[in-house]
């Protein structure tokens, strides 16, 4: 099978397509023919070597954390799926023609949700739920700033925030304005025209999804007891943020992705009934892996970028 890997840390040029052995299907696991795999910012942070504490230094290393596809083979002890089922889920190195996943890490794909849309749900959808169920207490009237509101995580965070009754200010590029208006946000800030740091408004929650608004900067627009949520900060900021929490009422929190079956079921249901609008900014063929990562790293698209796998 074909699989995207890298044999050293670096830019997109270190990526290559290799012919790999079909993964073994152990007890409690399933072999899945991948139909779509989503791109996440953590992919290029791993590839660049920013997350060696997670990935280690052994090569080759693969990319991809979430996918959607069709069950090809079922391991011993798997009770809820059979060959031919359409599923989505999480697994390391999902940027491949086939992936092996644990039964507990996959869910049924709704029939009216495409493979491309379903592949975006597990990681970024989970992140969005965690913002509101684990990190911050958002209720009707809470003032929330979302920086990067139309990105892969942003589209989920923005829509869930509105569902929870928050007053949402969305910071977007010009091409994202119509989309956040469609989602019903209360205020739209075009970052090319307005500097949110000097706009004169403060917020109870700042959700940073663009990798550009640092905590030390965001403090200027945070209310006295506000919370800042970081998606992919540099390690040094994590340390300074945790130290800050010991002495300041303006809190720093780090977004994580502990997968919960209830979250996945809710997200799949919301996608199926239209309560969550899943936007695919672009779908690349798997063979265009270098082009895809080169373009998505610059925030060129609204919504989620995915690979389609034949």
C-alpha cells in the first residue's frame, strides 16, 4: 500500500510516498480502506520537528491523525462493525491507502455525510467540544473572541459557541466573512482592516486558533477573569502560561483531544441533521501531498482541507 512518510525533519520536501506493507490486524482492531484523511496543523509541526517529545526521533514517520473509510477486515473480538461498514475515526499515520484502528476509536459515518466531511470530525470536532465542556464555562451572553474562526477547528468552535448562546466575535480574512455570517456570529473582524488588539473591546474568552495571537498579547483584550485557550502553542508559551496561572486571574489553558464516544456521536448526529456545517476548503488527491501541505500551511483556505484516497 502507499503511505506518506518523512525520513528527517524539515519542510515539505522531506515528504515522500513509500510502498509499505499492509498493517497487521490484531485483536480488537480493524483494517480500513481510507477514502479521505484530513490535514491538521499538528501535521507540519510534527514534520518540522517541533513536537519531538511526542513523535520521537525514529524514522520513517508517517502523517495523519483522522480519516474516513470502509471496513476491509475485522480483527478478533470486534463486536460492532463488519466488512463494508462506512466509518470515521482516529489512528496514527492515516495518510495512507489503508489504516488499522482500534474499535473504540471509530464510529459509523452517517449516510448523508461525505467521506471528506466525516474525516474532519474526530480531531477538530473533539477539540471544539473540549473547549466548551472542559476548558471554559460558556453560557448565554458570554463574550467569546475566536481568532481563526473559519479554519479547520474554527468552523466547529464558532458554531458550537453560537449553539451554547455565546456572543461571538469572529476574526477572519475577507474570504471568511460570508461564512461566519452564515453561522450567525454577532461581530465580524476582518483582520486585514482591524487590529483586534487596538479595537477597544474586551472578552471573557479568547480562543486562539490561528497560531498568531500570543497569550501575552491577548491579555490586553481579556476581562479580569477571562480565559485564553491555545490550540498549538510553542513549548515555551505553555510553560509561561502555566506559571501565569499561579499568579493571575487571567487564565491560560491548552486545548487537548481526549476522545469521548459521546462527543463523536453528538458530532456525527449534528453533521447528519445539518446542525453543524462542515466546509471542505479543498480536497487534494493523495499524490498531491507536497502541494497540499505547502498551501495549507499559509492559511489559504476556509474550512477544512482533506485528502481523497482512491
